[in-house]
C-alpha cells in the first residue's frame, strides 16, 4: 500500500482519523473502492466502516445491485 502525506493547516481542527474516513468514504461513494478496501484505508473493520458512513454523509447502500454484488465479491 502506498503512503500519502497531507499537510493540514493548524486552523483546521480535525483528527487524522476523520481525514482517513473522509477519504475512504468518498472513494467508497464513488465506487472506486469496496467497503472492505475503504475500511482498510480507514484502519477499521468493514463492519465499523459501514456503521459510521452515515455520520460522514455517505449511504452504506450502493447505487445498484451490481454495486452490492461487487462489494460482496471484494469482501
């Protein structure tokens, strides 16, 4: 896995975990990653990732049946 370093200005009061979740959730929402892959980026279990998606404005349900099948096959 590649490592990405992001410089966050000190006036933005956020935690590293939040940034990881935002990134993982967006990549999941855009169907670039499966839920399992996104959870790995976030550093949490797949179940925990799915449970907290709503807090970040992302639905845990894909846009189509094909998205769901893709998540299942990539789990």
